[in-house]
């Protein structure tokens, strides 16, 4: 028996890129000209960081040192593959030390 249909129906679709409004903590604001928030087109935290470095090179040292990302109140520190849902609240925060 042979099934008809698309072969890749079960393949995972890549995340759709969207405009994300990102709120910045005070120390990051001079890196983007003093703005409290910026809008970046990104679908994941990894893409967000990559585009931040491209568009705002002064942010690179902060990203390299480590930045926490809050998405709708959930804080991510190392999961750069986390998707940015549409209409979510996104905040860049100082890295939170744990122990």
C-alpha cells in the first residue's frame, strides 16, 4: 500500500520571523542611542542577539558577557533556540548569577 501526499508534511516548519519589541535595562541603553526599547526582526533568542550585534555593535560586549532574556515573564539564560512568540513582552536583563 502506498500513501499519497506531501513527503514533508510532518517536517517541522522553521519559525516565522517577526518584529519583536525589546525592552532594555539601563546599562544597555547607551549602546542603542539611549532608547529604552528597540524593535528587531527575529524569531529566536539566537537571531535576536545576532541582529542586535549587527545593528548595534556596542551591544556585543554585553552579549558576550551574558544577557538574560525575559519572554512573557519567563527568564532564559542559555536557551538561545527559544522562540519569540508573537506579541510577547521581551526584556533584556543582566545575567542572573546562580548557585
